[in-house]
């Protein structure tokens, strides 16, 4: 990607985010649900309500509110959460890393296990194992992440309680972290006990998010591999006496990975959306869990901040996937 | 020496890694009788329980009551008891209030509680700019003076419930010097109070860890550590208690309560709480017809709903006063009488063939079987000649519609009243000037209006009972049932249920 390409992508990203900001700002003020109505006590007088509305700046016109908000956002001030009473930037900065660690772990799980299933399926073509693998994969694909979450709670939380049910780490573990990236920090500090505890808490949410991704990757990659396996260069390799494993991993995989990568990027963004429910079920303190509370409480500044964070993430992922696809596509690499 | 191939080594490494995770889990989840872990049903948005949404959220008062003390304490039957204020009252003509501040109390940082802290907390709460949602309540008293530990203040607007509010929402004493030193944000990061447990660690949307306050004026708490796990999903709370990961949980489906409370190693307790299910009637369209309103009420088999939908966990009610409330009058009965409902509707020209039609709004999943309850009611109504269309709404929409007097002719919701006073049940739900009333009419206001400032307590309560009777006769609201709170806990513990619904750690002890 050239510098001008990068600048044009950046400009497009900023314009997209501005559009997202406009849409979400207007939408939140059109849909029913007044945050002030939710916090007035039964004894509140009209004067109390007016005072509260003014306190949160909701007594101004929508246009006026938008101009103030977008002006503040341009300066890095995303406002204060109505329900949590803290700066939105601070809150998103605290919670987003938890979600990022979760989704990246789920991504790694999905890619590795999906890739392994695809390779195993390709190697077992036209054997009784293939339909069995397809059947299992189809089952994983058909079950949504939140159903997985509930099933995992029952299986590994109650019937065979090997994984913690809720939270990001055990409450008895010290929370003295320098960064909000607890897993990465514990790895860097070589704090094995804390790292294992965090991984244990992530196990079920990662499985819930990662299993559907793994099955999609497995299906797509297997189809691409099957197509590649009948290409001339593979047939030539086979004639040369190369093993099936080597043909799959050494020859076919490189060419099959392109479409899978693009799809993985798309699915990854869906998976970030999936954190909203999964984090709720496992009481995982990420941005998805916070988003639900923000919506229930009609915490307008916080919802806006979270949506912008999601938007930024989606755009960044798309740029990265595009760059990777270009890099891995021989036709584009060699001009 | 045995040599490992690369693949074997990787396999062994992976096995060891997984084993270590599992082993780590087991060791961390080991039984610790000095720690109480509560799988709690709500998140804690803020440590300041006197402002914003947190101030009026009944679900999290148990946490605030652990860290802070209220001006006045509350027993589990809703009656008041000494808190940080040990004695209180009005002068004879009720133009002044007085109260004695408890001596020898320390904040969690070791500094002494002073009458100045109490006055500062009251004055801060009275300022709307602080964001206290009931600032007008606190503004009804002021101009405080101190003599020793006795505080005297002026009554600006007589409110007979002011001392009850001191044990209710936003009625917490905060540390003046500490708060002014660290500011609102500093306080959120490291809150201190005078309560039985002290802040230790907090992970938003995940857990709050408290440690016992060794200097607590009420005696050393039963547990060294209390952990509130924020588990807002009911299924996950069931799993928490069933797996032994938590010691206590609450607000789970009644089916699960029945199952878990019979399980070995677990026990359960239920109690009717200060929260009722009701149908707001809005004075629009067909609801302007008294016959329709009363028919809608008589057609509902509340006992049947409690028995069949809630497995018996509920108390049918006919007024907005639950049996534990100050103005409860058992003689006020509306009664299930479908034949009477048919006759009332016929008098207004309606029948099963020519039904009266209106919309009923309801939440879905907010309270136990709320939507199913409304479905059942609509079925009962259909049998007498009422055709109701169900619309599901969110909590936020309900509040907006209610505040704007735009609810549907019938709207199901719940109403909490943890001090049991009629002003905070019938009063705010039925007085037209209240932003939360559904029915707004002069006849009700004429009954209720004089009671807000009534200084004779017996006369005041009698007045509210009369208002409740009149409202029932006119069918201005359809009270349905008092909710029952299920609590499940390890059988090694004892739990004292609380009518206010606040599951405070101080109500849990070792069996």
C-alpha cells in the first residue's frame, strides 16, 4: 500500500466514522427512551426534571447537542457516561482491551481449529471420515454463539465444573495491573498463576465465540482446498510422488487461503458483535457487556462512544484484511 | 534417556498447559469460609448512591448498605432503627427537625464521623446540581445547627416521610473531608464509608471485593471478605450456585428455586418483598368508562396467575399497598368475578361479540413471567368481552411514556416501595402532579393532595386508606400481586430475608 493509498483509506475511514457518528447520534434521539425519565424518582417535581435535563445538557436542541458533541469528539473528548459518571474515553479504554483479548483469542482458536478441520477433511476426501467431519462441522455452524455459551455453561460450568463461570479473573487475584491488557501483561511479566487464571476464565467465552468461526473457516477453506487439489500444479506434484499432506500444506494451502482470509475478516467483525451477548452470559467485563448496560440505561454518550469504538475497529480490521489479502495474492504481489 | 519427537513435545506441552489451567481453576475455587461470594443480579454503575441512575436503582442498595451507612437504619420488616442517627424527630409544631448523630463512628480511613459530615451529606443531596434525583425531598429541610452531637434544622416544606427517606434511596452519609479532597472521580476509584465492609477491589461488570471493617460500630462483620459477582443473566446465576462457584444468589426463576433449594448442600428462602406488579390505567379512550375499568379488574384471576404462572410465589393484592406497608387495609377487596365483569361491560354496551378494544403494554423478561402474565390476563379479558392488543416495550420507553402521560390505556409494570409509606406507593403512582402517575384526575388529587403535608400521622394513614378504597372502587389502577424474592444459598449459611429486597451481606451468617 502506497502512502497515497494509505491517506485515501484514512480519509475514507474518517468520513465513514463521521457518518456513523451522525447516524447513531440522530438515531438515539429519535428512538423512544429518555435517560432523564429513567432517573427521576417518583417524588420528582417538574422543576427537578428540568434541572436534571439541564444538568446533562439534554435541554438543548438536537442540532446544538450534536455540534457540541462532534466538536468535543474532534478534540478527543467523548463526553461523560450518564450512568457510570466517568469519561467515555476512559471507560472504553478500560473495557475494549478485555474484549480485544477475548476476540483475538477466539480468532486464534477459530483459525487454528478451523484450519485443522479443513486440512483433515481434505486429507480424508472420499473416505467415511469426510461426511462425519462435514456433519460435525455443519452442527457447529448451525448453532449460534450464545447457544454455545449456554451449552458450555451447563457442560463445563455445572455438570463438569472445570472452568470458571463468570468474570475475567478470580476475584481473589490482585487487580494491580499497569495496563488493561491483563492477559498480555501477565504473559510479559511471566506471572503464570494469573495468566492461567485469566485463560481459564476466557476458555468458555472463547469457545462460544470461536466454534462458529472455526466451522465457517473449516468449510470455506476445505472447499478452496478441494478446488486447489484438482489443479494442474497439484496433479504434477502428485505425479512427482509428493505425499498428500505435503500437497495440501505445501502446494494447495497457499492458494486456498486467500478467500478464507477475506471471509475471516468479515466473520471477525461479526464475532466482535457476538461479544455483546457472550460477554453478558459469562459476566465478562468487556465493551460488549458495557454496551448492553448503556443501552438499557439510555446512556447516550456511552452508547455513542462504544459505537464509534466498534466502527473504528471494523474499519481497522477491513484495512488490515485488505492489506493482508493483497500481500498474500501472488497476482497483486508481483504486479 | 527417552527422546521426544517435536510432535510429542508439542502434545505434552499442550496437555500440561490445559492441565495447569484446570488445576489453577480448582485451587482458586477452593472453599473459603471467611469469604462470602454472592452471585448478584445487577451491575454497580457507580459508588455514589446519592446521584444519577444509581441513586434510584433499588437492586444495588444492598451494595451501598455494605459500604455506607444510611442516616437511619432499616430492619428487615421495613421498620426503622438507629443508623448513623440514633434518635430523631420533629418539634411539637413540626417546624423543626432534630436528630442525634452516633458517636464513636469512624470512616474507613480512620477519621471520625462528625455531625458536619451528616449535614454536608444532607445539604449536598438537596442541591439539584449534584444530580440527586430526589433533591426536592432533601431540600424540604435545611438551615442546620449543631450542638454537641445534636443537629437541629428548619422544616422548609413539611414532608411526613423525611425520616423514612433517610433509610431509603439516596439516604447515605458520605465523608465530607475525603470527598472534597479526592473529588467525585477520586471517590469513584476509592470510595470510603462507615459501613460494615470496606472497598477492596472492583472490576466493572465483573466483581466487587469488600473486606470487613474491623472498627464497625455495629460489631465485626461475619465474613472477612465479601465478593459481589455481577451476574446479570439468571441462567448464569443458577449455574454459579449449582456449581458451587458462589455461596448465595437471588432472583432466579421460580422453577429453578424449587429445584435448587431441594438439592443436597443448598437451601433456599423466599419472602414477599416491597415490589408489586400492577397495570397502570391511563385516563384515555375506553378507560374513561368506569364499567370498563372495573370489568377489566374483576375479570382477572390473580390467585390463579400466582398459582399457575408463578408456582405460588406471589401475593395477590387489590390496592397499591402490600401487606407490610403502613396503609395496608385488608378490608379493601375487588375480587375475581367474571360474571360481574360481563354485566358491567353489558351496561356499557359491550359483549364477547362486541368487545371493547384497547392496547396493553408490557415488559418481557424484566420481571418473572411478566409477558406470560399479560397474555393470561388478555385471555381472561377475552372471555368477558375485552379485546386487548399486547405491545411489548422496553424499560426506557415505559419511563418516557409514563413521564409524558402517553402510556397505553393499560400498561403493565412494577412498583417498588422499600419504605412502605403510602406516599411512595399510592401517592406517586396516582397523584396527577407526579411524573409517574398513570391515571390523572381531580377527584383523586382532592383526596391525596391534603395528605402530603398532613402532620397527624394517624389521620394521614387513615386518609391514604380512604384514598386506596376510593381508587379501588373507581378502578383507577389494577394492582396484581406482590412479588416474592427467591434466595438460594449453601446450606452451611443462614440468610435473613429482607422485605426491602436488599440482600445485604450482613444478613448472611454461618449456619
